[in-house]
């Protein structure tokens, strides 16, 4: 074996290195040129693109939320305003690490400022914000809570009390179903609103005037440009220079003036205290809603403060349904309150004359039928004329009227008074009720047997029962139209708008409806007289006008919750409270020149006159005799005294 | 000598005095001059990028002082012979220190790259950037070029040991640089073209295997490099913000200390790995081209000096130092401008951070020593 020994060839090796070195040099040059080309691409070709990106990076537009418009009653009493609310806020980076944060939150629980159950939620909220952001963990603190915190403040770094404007309703639950409320913007709200308009705003109007006039109340947010660093933290200067930053102040929302009179509203709610019911009072001269109450209600301040799921569930599952606006959404059989309208219809279509009498034996049956339709007064009213029939609310008289009119004419006439259709009030959620007709029945039922309109059904509709449904708002609107003798206005809550920063109120034009034509003053007079008699001693609602310095016209109504068998007698004491009849009442006053029309509805209130009369009277007094009405008291504010 | 007598101007005299000093310190004039220029620019950029942090600049100046001292000492007092004898020792010490770091790192969980000697903290992996090419050059010094297959296997082993140890730290960037410095020696030693071509499929296979081995964040970096938009706020953030900084600088830049990307913290790692983007934002294309030209000059000059090396060790070591420097420049500028994935490699001589500065200047000290201490053999 010959081992080939390679000897070093110094000259050759130097040559190898030199050649490789030169090749390497060429590669180096090419590589650096590649980088240079890339830089040329970034800095020359795409300069504009990156320049814009860089500008967008450093300036953040920070919204300045507008101040929400106020809501005032017709006399300028503030019903909704904005109050500084004191809230506990945490800046995470000032508290320290997660362990210190947890310890601080536990201490807040220990001194009673937080609920241990809420801690996981609160922690999640804190962690979802940036470390330097101030995160609210307890809204609208009471004086006592502030005092407790002040006492323990030394234990907490990075946690402090801050002020911000929040919606405040000075009267608490008063008129909540008219005003509505504001609450945190939900995912569903976000689909409807322009997010730019709501930047920086956390609350949005949900129902009532707050919801319907959201666009007027909200205002226009302003903005300021804020120089920020990459962490989003506002900084004052970048490197060595201070750039010019733009700022636009916000425009506050418009103030709204309602037709509501706080005294009438208070009277209505006091009257309904402890009851489930609704009161709607309308000024018949212009359709202004003077009172709109639905009980039980709730405190809208709670919503602005932020309800926990538990609190909201409690409201929603309450058997008394405080969240339901009965004035607009409660559709009930109107009962005998419809009788004045049918009397008018009878005169209008000429099926009855005012003085023509009908004999009431206490029951009625259709010709050729043995089915008995009872009068509420089982022993009967005897021979009775139209005025007396209204005064005494004689069912048999109106069975006759209904039978003579026929359902189609009843439907047409009542529809003109607004039954069965939306009144078009300026807040949402209204129900249309139901004014039945054969055509309606054909559409409403699928099976042929139910599509037929039976003559007996006409009779029942004639006393406001059966299929017929009306909301308290429709009752009030109809009686307002009645009181003005056919001149109708669309009901409205908001009567004027005040632009921000102005003292001049812009009144909204009234919205006049077609109303009722073709009825003579004499015919109106008959109905007025009947209703006024009902409010006098011997009438169905005599209690309403005791000692009244003005003339009142009224009509009671009772709506059956469930129907009685043929020979059964209604016995309130034997029937569970929830199964009792609903009590209704409509009234207007003064009779000679009406200024207010009222509808009262009391769920399971049994008899409209007994329970509704005093309520309606309080509302009338409060509006017609303002000096006697009790001055409104605001609910004590939650939060510290200024 | 003619020059001395003819020049009467003070400037000329100062220059001559300067070149005499350089010669006495065994430094190469053009290389030292340009290196000084780069370092000086670096100080200015660090001041801006750090948000006018004077303490950081002071610390940076301290690092420069140590680095320059290392360069001068190595250039002046080391000789090719000493360096060649020292190479295996440096390698062994380096490997031992890496073991120490890896073990303590394993105990103290997480990345552990630093060795704290009380008075000074440094990364042993930095030693390997010089020790690996020197050991390879030492190995090839006695052997005829080009290397045989056995030589290649040996050198591959020299490279693989520290590379693997640095990968597990984990520090992919430094590991790649160590491997590159060794591979450069193999290439300069005359590695046959056929083997280079043959190794390409092998490297691809290794890359495929390595993909399954590397850490999640490293994998993410590569994925993000391919599509930065996929992770705008995570790993892609570095790349996007860096390109915005460079692109918005335009031709002339936004002005010194006026780069909004850098001054408002949008640019991550802006005084270390991404400082090249600060130069791009504040000094524009012209500033970056100037820096690249200076680097190009340094690499060219260093290669030239290496070519003049007297023996295999000198040439291979010198060439490896020159081309490693190029790799730093290319990997960093490529990463910052978005043509290479994000690897933690600083911009040499400019980025804030001591260890790499010292290593690089020490490398140039060695390079200059190898050149200036060569024996003049009559040719």
C-alpha cells in the first residue's frame, strides 16, 4: 500500500483563497445591493403608503362624548338630567401585579364595597383594558360607600374615586314608562347606530322618550387628537418636537319638553300605588299627553347605574311585570267604556233616537235563539233611554244597539275613534289592540268553522267584550276625541325641543287627525249628558265628582278576565285576585270646555267606577286646579351631596 | 519619507502623526477609520433610538471603550503564532462555559445566555463566534487544501457542538452566526463545488427536521416572516412596524430624533436589533445607503487584508472574520427591511449591547494583527 501523501502547495492554496475571497466579495456586493434595492422599494416606491401608516400610528382620535339633552315637564320641571356620578376606578399598573390586584379587590370586598360574587366579572373587565386605563369597578357610589372608602383609602394604591356624568332621574320611578331609561349600549344597539357618533358614550336611550328621541338627545361627540405611543398611552411630545393637534368640542344633545305635567303624573301614580294598572291623560285640545303612568314601575336610575344579571332577571320575572308599559302595551277588553261611542254610532246611523226607550228585563236574547245575554244588573233597568243607558251602563240597551248596527258599522265607526289601530304616539312599543270585524275573523282563523262571524259575537262586542281589545292609551285618545266632539290629535309626549345652549323653545306643531265628521252637536250633547250623569249621584261613578268645582263626564267599564257560565253569578270574594275583572274608567272635564281626558285601567280592579273614579279625579284636579296639587318631591339623590 | 519632508501643512502633519500611531498600534488605517465612523454614527443613533436616554448612551460608550481596547490589545500584542496556538484553548474554554450556562439555565428555567462573573456579564456563545472559525482554521493550517472528506467531517463536528449548545439555550440567531462562521472557513478553504451542490438537498432535509425541533416562537417567526399580516399584533408586529418606520422615512428621512415610529415606541427593539429601521426613519434612504456603503467598505477591506495573510490560518481566520461581519450586516438589514425572517441578530457596531460589539472589534483586532504581524518574506 502506498499512502499518497499530499504536500502543501502554498502558492496553490493562496490562489484558492484569493479566488474564493473574490467570489465572496461579489456575493457580498450583490447581497448588499439586494438590501439597498429593498430599501429603495420601501422608501421611494411605497413612501406614500408607509408615510400614511406611520401618521395613523402616532395620532389617536379620542372622542369627547356630548352631554345628553335634558327632559323637562310642560312647566320646566327637570325629569331627566345629567349628574356627576362618583365611581371607583382602578388603574392596573398603579396597583401592581396580579397578586396585588387580587389582594386589593379582596380588601374591597372585606370593607363591603364590592360583592364577592362579582369579582370574576370585575377582574375580567379590568384585564380587558390596558394597564394604564382607569377602569370603573363600582358605579354611582353612595355617600356612605364614599366615606367607607375614604377611611380605608391608604390601603389602596391605584384605586380611587372618579367623577363622570351619568343620567339621573330626580323623581326616580316617576313617569318611567313615559321617559324610558338609558342603559349600556348593547350588541343589538350597535347594529342600529353609527359607532362614530357614540364613540366615548356608554349609555343609550332604550325605551320611552329616551329611546324614541335618542337622536335628538344624544348630541354630537367632539374629538381631540392625542399623540400616543405604541402602547396607546397618551404622551405630550414625540422625541424633540411637539406636533399640532386638532380638537373639536362636542355639541350637547337637545333638551326635550314633554306634555307631561309632573303634578298630574304624580297624582296618577299615587292613585295607582300598590295596584297594577295604567293611567293616560291627554289634553284633548292638542293631543299632549299630560300623564302617562303604568304601575308597577321601576327606578330608571338603576339602569344607568348598570344592573347585574340577577337584578334584571328579578325585574323581568316579577309576576307584576314592572317592565311592561301597560299604558301602551296592555291590550284589554275595554268593557262598558265603549258604550258612549256606540250610542253615538246609533245616532249617527239613525238606528236609535235619543229618547227612544228600550225595556231591560235583565237579559237579552237574539230573535230565534234561547241563549241569554245578561245585563250586569240582573234584575234589569226597566224602560231606559239613551242618556240613562249611558248613565247606568245598561248592557241590554247596548245589545239592542249592537244588534241594530251590525258588526261592520260598529267596526267602521269605532275605527274612526282609533280603536284597533295604533294611535301613533311618539314613543315606540305601542300595541294596536283589536276592533273585530267579519273580515278580520276570516283572516285570523285557519279553520272554516271559526271564520264565520256569529250574531252573538256582535252583541258581546257591543259591550266592549269578546274579541275587542284596547290599550289605555287608545281609551284616552278616544275619549279626548269624544270630548272635543270629533276633533282628534295624534297623542304626543314631546311638545317642544330646545336646541343646546339656547333658551328658546321650539314648539312642535300639533298633529291633527281626520277625526269624526257628520255628527250633529245635538247628538254629541246626548252622549255628554249621559256621561255627566254617570258622574253624578245615582250614576255608576258618582264618587268622581264629589265636591268638584268643574263638571266631569265619565264612563266606567269592567272587563271580564274569564267568562261566566250561563247561570253563574260573579262573586269577587270567591275568585282568585288574578282572575278578578279589570276595572276601567274614562273621563273628561270640564264638560263645557274640556281640558283633560283621562283613561284609567286597573288590572283585576273589579269595578272601574269604585277604583278608577278617585284616581281620575286626582289627575283632573292636579291638572285643572294646579294650585291645590301637592308640589312634587324629588327622590333623594344617590351619590354624594354636591 | 518623501511625504514627510514635503508636507508642511499642519493638517498633513497631524495625519502623518496619526498614521504613525496606527502603525505603532499595528492597526490598519482605512479599516480603523471607517470602523470608528460607524461606531460614532452608532452612538448618535442610540441616543435618538433610546429616547434620549443619556445613561444608555454612557453605557454604550463604555462598551465601545472595552471593544476598542480589545481590538487594540489584540492587534498590538497578539501574533499569528500565538493566536494559532490559542485557538484550541479558546474553543475548549468556550465549550466549557457553554456547558455551565446551559446547566444553570436548565436549573433556573427559561432562556439562559449570560454568564455573570460578578464584575462582568457576558455571553459565552459570543466567544464561539471567533473560536469556531479559528479552530477550523487551526485544523486546516497543517493540512493541504482543499480539505479532504475527513477534514470536512472534523470541521463539521467543531461547528456542530457549540451550535447545538447555543440552540438549546435557546438562541437561534447566535447559533446561526456561529455555524455560519465555521461554514465560511470550510468554503474559503476550498470546499469543492460538487460538495456544495450536494449539500443543498441535505440542508433542506435538515431544515425539515429542524422545523420539528425548534421552539414554537421560533417557528412562529418564520411563519410570520412569510406572511406578517397573519399576526398583526403578535410576531408580525415587529416586521410591519419596522417596514413602516423605514418606508415613512423616504429618501431624506424625518430628521434626527424626529422619527415618530421610533420616538413613540411603535418600533420594537429599536435601540438593539431594529436600530437599522431607526436610521431609515430618521435619515432616510440616503442614511441607510451610507451605512451600507461603510459596511461594504469594511467587508471589502477586511477581505483584502485576509487575502494578504501569510499562512492558511491567517487567511482562513481573517476571511471568516470579514465574512461573518458581512453575515451580521446582511441578516440584520435583511430582517429589518423584511426580506429575511426575524432573527435576533444585532446590527454590528451600531446596536446597543456590549457583547457583540466587543466580539466584533476583537475580531477586527485579530484580523489586523494577522495582517500587521506577518513576516516580510522577500518575494
